[in-house]
């Protein structure tokens, strides 16, 4: 397999776009949140500022090798997801990244790579509360994956493929060909699980900014935090892109991409600003009720 | 040929003369009797040899020179000679055993025993029904005499009950004899057999005689007297009764068996099976050793009675079956009774004193095994043939009953064995190790082994290989050498064995080759860890090798018999391995019980196959056309006990968790694959049947649920090894699921899972085991922060859990990816969703495992712990290299696997373009993903690391820490019950319903046993009524 | 159906057996049980002998008078049941004697003859 | 024929006595009387044996069944009573 | 409750017996075995008493077993009772003069009667067992008359053992020099009906008689001499 520099170039460019779009989007969302809460909120460029600042700071302490590995895992997970996800489906295929190396199953599983690494790194940090945060995160994640999986399986049945690019191609030719219309139940189930995946309220106990002020974000500061923030920006866009590809017809140019990912992302923010926070057992139970049933229905329809 | 009357002359003449000797000469009584018995044995052998060489045929010997039926006649034939030899050798050794006792008592005792055994011989030879009555009476009287050996109040009341019972029984027999004479005009058995009168009176007469002999054999439930005797009499007398008297009575029954018409066959069968099941069932609650032996003895004899009843169905195998089972019972029961006398412990819990002399423990194990019918003992082959022949006769209900009975018997015998192996004996009194008492036991132990070898050669094809077993015996003999020598020897042996079979398998049979590699090479790798153990490690190597031999035999088996032989050997070896753990007593028991139950299911299925094809070749599985559903289910259940599928899994967590550190990987990573292999064999052979598809669906669901429940349960464990054990359950659930799909991709995934599970579960169990060895506890909340002390272990666990979790890029993902493609291909969406869900749940426990043990706060008491032993690290890192290779180049093994599986399922195979695998739905490039992630990962890591080169290491206490002042570690360890919230919401899935189900079953059986055995209320009068009721019940059932 | 002595003896034997059995099953004293069993035995013996009887015939002993070598075939009854009963009686005596000695020792061990007291071994 | 009838009556009488003795032996409270009754049964049984043309059996039953067995019972009863007394 | 149950049980047994014998008919003809004995015994075994010939020769093995039963009973009773070797002679026990005198008169007569019975066993009713029982009874009478008189154990033992032993030896002799074990034709059959006839039958019956006598007296003796103690 000879090395394809052109592909690498397009991929890195794509990464850059996604990163910036992710940062911008997070700023917008925070702004919206603040406005709903009758606050003024941050300026739109704040994430860049944070990022630059954090990358500029050097940590003077270390908790050991695993402590490094946490962000590395996390970042590899996020960016890896990006690498294996086709961004734009175009005739030239420049923006499909390295998705030829694996299919939807790879994506689904690779999501955990970062989580696991993060969990380990935080554990190494030595602060007990990070472990609690992780346990909650893992618990919730198992629950949200159930409707998600069901939806994905429903798609696989519907489109007879596990290749994301093929799924997108199948949705071309008009808005009514989108999965959103052809398979609405699966879409709803998946969109509900997205709420948990992005860990906004009401499913944000995982991050629990108030109750657990000293979880992983505190342990990791300076460059580490920068890496994590970068990753978060990329990851959110990639996740949204996944949903876009699966349910909303994908994108053939960057504008479409930005609109669609924004709307998908906005959905979770919208819900988050409206609902109060769940305890972890409640959220697990919740995901195993309505979305689960929807997922099952989605499969039954296409069986 | 010597006339049997010389035996009678020697016995009786010497008996009479013993009365002459005065008190002073009583110290020679033993010697005199011993010489007499030596003559007896000599006579028996002198009969046996010509018969065995077929120089002579069965001959009738007349008394007084007149022809029968007018004179009493004896008959000497091959089987008479065999039985006589058995009885006489028991007598000879009994005298040796009782040497001192006989000398210290009056010479009466020697005389009584001599006359008793002479009588038993005569019972074997006699052909005149009234003469048999006389010998029966003499046997009863002399037995009632020797029961009093100890002369305590128990023996008196037992002996009296015995007399009461036998007086009723012999009266019944006498009435029968007289009626036979009245209606047939003859007392000669052969006459009666050739032309018995058909009138009702004659039939009833025959019935009376038969039932009396059956009653003589203590049929359940009219056998309270016998049990009391076994309990009350000296164990050495129990040996004589169980081995001698019962054997002779059984032969009597054999002699009468040609009289059986259909009705009477039923009599024997019902009586025998009722006894076999009932007696064993009531034995469950028993904890007095001698009485328990009595229950067991009666049960075994009951089985033999049933076998005699089945004579018409067993054809020319009848003698083989009867004699193998009888010989096992005979040798084992006598040996056990003798052991009981040697150690003088009545409660089975106190039999742990056997361990003071390991030789005795080994003998005990041999006897227990031969009673249960495990290989390589004769009863194994006997039971095998029995089941085959009965199945061949379409007696499936009976097969079921026999297997249930055997299973119940196994319950208490293995519980007993467990007590002997595990319980503490330091408080118990010493016992004397008298040579004259040990020699007989040793001789019988050796004989039962030899008999097993002989029986095996009689029925097996040449392939049955005893050399490995001989090596195990050798290992036992050098057991006092240091562990490292034995370890080296074992590794060499396994290596040599691999060298012998692997190349050939590679050429011929890829599937078997892969499993052989897992079993044998895996065995070698895990054995390396054994070097970490100091001292002698007695008893470890023989049983470990036993397991590996069993596994190797399964691989090589060509016939169902060889397969079953290997299966049982493997079960036995692994049982001993498991029970070596510290708190393993109950887990060992539940393991062996599930295994034996499963093995019986397999046996029954093989029987069904034999019934149809009359063939024991493994390949005949594929040609069967009838009862497919049943056969398939039985085999699947049998193999699923080994793979610990949901419902049959409850033995596994304890067994694996409590096992020794290097045993856990053996029994988890390697042993469980035996079940997988079995399932492969099953599905290859029978998967083409339409019924198999249906069952496959069920199996798929079971597999999926197993995966889910296993993973969830693992997440809630606080014990590291238990966590891994539950993880094994769920992994095997995946494999079962993959297998059940019966498609190309499904099997690919199952195969890939099997290989990967072997790798990462070995790593994890070895590492955690090594950690446990260092820190001295399994409880995760007592560990923490060990990453600093044990980086080697940490890295191993890290790689292990990434591989296990199935996260790309490590090899576990290959299995997952194949899985989902297969699921969608197969349209098993819901099962697939469950499997996926459980795959994610795995993260919970994997995180918990690595976090609780290696991360977080280092515990005070573990501050000085060193890294794991190098002997553990070597195999661990060998395996890690293995994982890395197959992660980076999955096509290395996926392609051959694909080729192999294409042989069974040609459709839907992967197509390869370079490293890219294409399935019908998805695609995946293992090396590409590995490279992509690897590059990114290492770049980032190097960058971050280089950024903070100057960073200072934070000391443990230089941080915020909360709620971690360890007083009660389980409440203050942050990871203790860390998934409490999760448990609240979905803990119900892992509610121990199966545990409850099985324990309710157990309780129920125990209650039935306890309630039922109260009919033995100890009152001789009641026992008499039992006998009469028994007789009448049979009469009215059979005759009306 | 004519009533003959052998039939009456047969009936007698059976009833003796029944009575003996009832006694053996119901009485509590060990001695009495043994006694009942010996009645039972006697009943069996009577039964056996009655089975060997041939109407109007005499004992198979050649006395040269009523029974001679020539006519023994026609006048003597079946000798076999007698031989059997002979054996049975002697054996019965041996067993009874043994049981009685047992009774003696049982009494010695517990100072009672009540069979209900000798059920230490059970279950 | 008369002889036959006589025998018949005799055996019936004997049988009645024996059965009565047997019942007595079972229901009697006193062991000694029961033993005696059993002795009577054996003795009369030997008469019946004689009537059934079995003199050998009759002799045996008389000597062993009626004689020795009964005696043995007595001797045992005496032993037991003696031990009772000793207490 | 228990009694009514027992009555049902006995009734069931009675029914069972009724089932067997409801079709009973008195035999009219000798069956083949009996016919053989009654027609061939005089010439084959040469005993006037067919029953004796059957007991001693045709079914001699049964008889040997029978003797063994008694022997065993003696042995076991001795075994049970012997261990507290102290024999306490009950001096308080006095018997009446009549019994004592009667015994003196009766015992020799009984002994002679016993011997007569077994020696004539092949000619007249009776034989070894009956004779032995009479001898045993005589000795028992002796005991009753004078409990303090301990019958010589050694003599009893000797008689018992040797007669038993020779019984077996004769049996084996039959095997060696005649047709089979316990064949009475090791001696000439003699004239039917005379004392010295029927081959070895009188000899065997004598041994049996002696043995049975010794055994029965041994049993009674053993019981009689035992003094029960509290210890088992």
C-alpha cells in the first residue's frame, strides 16, 4: 500500500476545518445557553483564546506515565474517529478521510478508545472523584448505546450495508430520501441517544460541572487541557457528522456540512436548556425505556 | 480341573477343625485361615485359566454320582470362576486386613469368615434351588456372626435386624422353592430353565424366588436393615458384605436370569432402577461414612440388578457391562470400607485425615472415581456400553433414569471427595498406619486401575492411548521432587506431545489444529508460570497433565467413545485443579456436578446416535436423521455446561476465582475451549439438519443473554478474579452466539473470539493471579495504585483489557467486526443489539478492574509490594506479543480461518484486497487501522511527553484526597460499589435467578432425601413389614 | 372339591404363617417376635409337608410289610418335601437359637426387650 | 373310609387347637405362656406330620421344634429374668 | 392406626397365599423326581428309608450345609458369649431331687436312644438330626438337673470337630473313589434293610448325630454358663 500524500493533505485540511468549526460551534452554544439563562455569555472567539492560552502553559507536575496517556488516548480517539469518518461525500472523494479502512462498526467501537484512555488517565490522577465521574460516564454510555445500536442495525437492514459512504449515497436524490423520512423511528431513537452521547443536560451528570468541581478537567490543565479541548471540538463535530451521514443525507459541500452539523448539535443544546439534570440511574433507566422501544420498533419495521 | 468340592472340603474341614484348637493356638488362626484362603484363590485361578483360554466349556459337577435333578449339582464355568476369584481374593485380603483382630478373638471368628466365604463360593456354583436356600441361610447366619466383630450395642441391634429381615426373605424363598418343586417336580435350576411349567402357581413360585433374591440384594426401599448393618458393623465387615455377599447374591440373580420372561424382566428393571435412584437419593443427606457407603453400595447393586433385567437387550455385551460395573463397585467399595476402618472416622467431613498419608487420599480418589464411572476405570466402559446398548434398544427412559441415578451418586461422592481434599484435619486424632491394613487397599486400588486398562482394551479401538496416562502415574510417583523439575518435565511432555500431533493436524484438519494449539501450546505457556511456585507443589502436576491429556484426547478422538473418554479425563483433571484453590470446596463440587451432568447429557446423545446408526464413530453424528432435536439439544447442553452458558454458568465464577493463580488461566482460557470445540464438532456434524436451525436460534439467544448477564455481573464484582470469571462467561456467550449463527461469518467470529479470548484471558488471569500472589487478596478494594509498584503487570492488563474490550486497533476488534457483519447477514438484530450492549457494558468492569487495582490511591500495606514474578511475566509477554502480531496483521490468521470455514460454509466469506477485508456489508483493514492509530497515538504521546519533560512527579499525598482514610477498606475505597447507581437501574438483569433456581433445586433434593430416608426408622419390625410390602406390591403390580 | 387332610393341613399352615407374621409385626418384645417367627416357620413346614402328600399313601420307608421294593412306587408319598422340611427345621432351630442369643445381648445392652428401643441406627 | 373320616376329624381338631394356641401365643401377655403355646403348636404339628405320612419330619419337629426350641426359649427367659433380679 | 395397617398387610399376604393355592389339587401321581427316588433308590443307595437316602446321599450337600448351620450357630453363640470368660457358677440354684434322680435315670437311656435313632436312620424313621437332638436333649437334661456340672467343653469340641471333619473327609472320599462328593457307595451297599447296609449312610448319619448332639448341647451349655454382666 503506497502512501497517499494527497489524501493526507485533504485529511489534515479537513481536520483544520472541523476543529475551527467545532470551536466556533461550542462558543455559539455557550452563548445560547447563557442567553437562555439571562446571562451575557462569552465572546465568540473565547474558545480560541482558551486554546491558545492552554497550549502555551506548561505543566510543572506529572502523575506518571498513565497521566500522559489519558489525553493521548482521548485525542487519538477523537481524531481517529474523524479519520475513519467520511466528511463530505463528493465525486472526487477527497473528503472521505481514511474511512476506507473501516466501516460503521469500527466507528461505533472506536468511540470507546478515547473514553477508555481518558478514564485511565483520570484514574491515574489520583483524585477519587475522577473515578466517580468515569463510572457515571461509562454507565450512561452503555445505556445510550443501546438505542443507538438498534438504530444503526435498523439502518444496516434498510440499506444493506455498514459502509457510511454507501449509506450516504443511498440517501441522495432529494430530501425525502433521507433516513429521517425513510426511517423516522430509528432517527428518533438515535437522536435521543445523541443527547446522552454529547452529555448535555439533562444527561450531563457525567461531567457534573457543579457537583464535582475537581474531576478530570481540573486534573488536566495546561497543554493537557488544550489537547482535551481540541479533541472535544473535533469530536462534537464528528459525532454530529456521523448523525448527519446516517440520518440526514450527508453533505456534499462544506456549507451543507456546517448547517447540518449545527442543527444536529443544536438539538442537544436545545433539550439541555429546557430540562433539568437526571441522576445517573435515572438516565440509564430512561435510555432503556423510550429510546430502546423506539429502536426495537425501528428494527421490526425493516425486518 | 479341581472339583469345587475340594474348596468346600478345605473350607468346611478347616472350619470344623478350628473348633479343635485351644485358646493357646488362637494366635495362629489368622495364618491358618490365610492359608485356606490362599487355597481358595488358587482354586479359583485354576478354574479361571482354562476357561479364559477356552480349553474347556462349562461343566456340571454332580454330587454322589447321580445325575441331576436327582442329586445336587454344581456348575463351573467361566463366570463362576471369575466370581469365585473375586470373592476369594476379597476373602484373602480381608483376612490380611483383620489379621490382628482375628488373632485376638477366639478362633471362632476365623472359622466364621472361612465358612462364610466357602458358602459364597458355593452360592456361585450351586445349581439346585433348595441347595441355594441352604447356602443362603448359611451366608445369612455367618454374616450375622461377623457383624458382631466389634461387639458394641450398634452391631448387636444391626445384626438382629439383619437376622429378622433375612428370616423373612429366606422364608419367601423357601415357599418359592417348594412351590416350584410342587409344580415342576424338579429342584434343578437347568430343568426349570428349559421347561418351567406355565401354570400360575409355578409362575408365582418363580416370582417368589426371584423377589427373595432381589430382596437379598437390599432393594430400595426395603433395605433399612442393610443400611443399619453397614453403619453398625465394623467397616471391614461392610467390605465383606458389600464385596462378597452382595457379589455372590448377584451371581445368583444372574443364574436365575434365564428364567426371566418379560414380566420378570420388568421386576428386575423396576427393582433395580428404583434402588439405584432411590438409594442414591437418600444417600445425599447422609454424612456418616459407613452408612453412606452402604447407600452407595446398595445403589450400585441396584444398577446391576437392572442390568440383569436388561439382559435380553444387551446381547453379547451383557457380560462385559455387568462385570465391569461389578468389578469397579466390588474393588472400590471394599477399598473404601477398608479405608474407613484404617482412619476410623465416621463423619465424612473428618475424612480429611486421609491427607496425613497422601497415598490414602489417592486411593480414595481412585475408588470414588471408579464408583462414579469416570475413566480410566472399568465402570466407565461398562456404563458406556450400557448406555449404548440400551439406547440401541430404544430404552431412552431407562437411560435417563440411569444417568440421573449416576448423577445423584456423583453428588455425594464428590462432596465427600471434596471434604477429604479440602477440609482441615489438624484437630482430628491420629490413626495407625498398619501395613496389613494398607496392603489390601493398595492391591485393590492397583487392581481397579489394571481392570480399567484391561476393560478399555477390550472395547476400544487401538487409538486409545495409555502412554500419557502412564506418564501421569509416573509424575505421581516422583511427586516428592521439587516443583521446578516436575514443571520442566510437564512442559517437555506437552511439548513432545505437541510435536507428535500438531504437524500432522496442520496438514489434515485446521480446526483441530487450532484447538490443539490453544490446548497444548497454551498449556505450555501457562505452565511456565508454574516456575514461580517454590517447594514441591504436590499433586499439582499429575492433575494438570490429566486435564491436558483429556483435552488432547478430545482433539484426536475418532469415535464418540474416545471423545467421551477424553472429555471425562479432562473434567476430572480440571476438577482437581480447581479444588486446589483455598476456598474452592463448594465451587469444585458445583463444577464437577455441572460437568458430570453435562457429560451425561453428551453420553445420552451419543447413545441416541448409536441407537440409530449402530456406530460409535464421531462421523456418524452427521448421518443421524432421527431425534435430531433431542440429540442436538443434549449435546449442546452438555457442551454448554463447559462453556458456562447462561443457566449453566453458576459453577464458573467461584471455581475460576478461587483457583490458584496459574490455574485460573488454565481453566478459563484453555479449558472452556473444550466446550467450544465440542460445539464446533456438533455443529459441523449436525448443523445441516433443519432442526438444528431452530435450536441454533435458541442457542443464539442464550449466547447473547449470557454475554449480557456475564458482563453486567462482572461489573458488580468486588473480587478481581471473580470479575474476570464473569467476563469469561460473557466471552463464551459471544462464542456460543457466533457458533449458533451457523454461517461463515458467525463461525469466523466465534473462531476469532476463541483465539483472542485464549490470549487476553490468559494474560489477564495470569497477571491478576500474579498480582494476587503478591498482595495476598482478590478483593479489589484492598488494592489500588499498584501501577507504581507493578508497571509490568499494569501494561499487561492495559493491553489485555483493550484487546478484550474490542476497541480498535487491538485484536479484539476483529471479533466484534466480524460479529456485526455476521449478525446483519443472519438477520439476528435483537440478539445483535444485546450483544452490542453487553460489549459496551464490558467497559464498566474493565475500567473497574484496571482502576481499582492499578490506579487511584496506593494502599498503605501494599507500599512495598514488588512487581509480579518473572515466571509470570514471561508467559504474559509471550502472549502479548501474540496479540500484537495478530492485531497488526489480522489476515495472518483470518485468511486460514476463512479457508477452513469455507469448508463448512462456503457462502459469505470475506474477500481480501491486500489487508482490507470485505464482508457483504462492511469492510475493515486491520493493519491500516493499526498503523493510522499507532502513528497518531505515538506522535501525540511523544509531543506531550516532550513538552513536560521537566515536570515534577506528584507524590501520593501531594494532592487533594477525600474520603480515603482506610479503616474499613470496602467502605472507603472509592471504587467499592462504584456502579451503585447503575445497579439500581438495571441490576435486575443480573438478579441471581439461576443461582436461586439451582439452589432451590438442591434444597428440594435434599429435603426429599431427608424426608424420604425417614422410612428407615431403625426399627427391625418395620423393616420386616417393608420387605413383605415390597414383595406384595411387586406381586400385585406384576401379576394383576 | 373334596376336603382332604392335606388341604386342611395346607390351610392350617397358611393360617399359622399369617398369625406368626402378625405377631412378628405387632409384638414389641424381641422374645415374642422370635417366638412369632418360629410359629411362622412351623406354618411353612406344615405347608411344605402337606404339599408332598399323596392321598392314601404312606411313608417312603421300605419295611418289607406294607411298603416293599416292588410297590413303593405305588404306595409311598413323595419323599423330597420331607427331606426339605427336615433341613428347614434344623436350619430354623439354628437361626432361632442365634436370635435368642442376640436377644440376650440386646437386653444386656439396654436392659429392655422392646424393639422400639433399638433404633439408634437409622436414616 | 371310616379311617379317612376319622383322620379328617382328628386333623380338624388338631388344627383348631393349634390355631387357638397360635392366637394365644400372639395375644397372650405372658411370655412364658406364649412359649408354652408355641411348644404345643410344634408338638401338634408333629402329630400332623405323622398323619401326613412323614415320620421323619414328625420326629424332627418333636425333638427340635417342640423340645429344644421351647427349652431354649425358657433358658433365655430365665437368664433375662435373672439379670432383672440382679438389678 | 398401625394395627389396622398391619391387618391390611396380613390380609394382603393372605390374599397372595390364596392366589397361589386357590387352584391347589392334591397330587395323584408322583412327579418325575419322586418317582425316580421311589423306584431307583433301593438299588442305587440301598437304604430302606428313602428320605434318609435323599437326605444323606442324593441331597447330601444340603445336609452338610445344615450341619454347617448348626456349627455356625454354635460358633457364633460361643463368639458372642465367650468374651467375659469368667464363668460364674450359680451355686444358689438348686434343683429338686426328683429332677436330679430323674435325670440320672433318663440321661443314659436318652443317650442310647439317640444313638439308636441315628444308627438306624437308614432303616427306620429318624436319623442323625433326630438322634442328635435326643442326645442334645439328654445333655440339656443333665444340665437342668445339675447346673453346676459343667459338661466337658473339650470333649464336646472334640466330638464336634472330629465328627464334622470326618463327615467332610467321607464326602471327599466319595469324590475320589466313588461317583462324586458324598457318594455313599464308597462302601458296599449291602443288603437292603439290614443294619450294615446303604454304604456310608449309617456312618455319615452317625457323624451327623454326634455332631448335632455336641452342637446342641454346646449351644445350650454356652447360654447356660453365661452370666450377664452390665458390660457388653
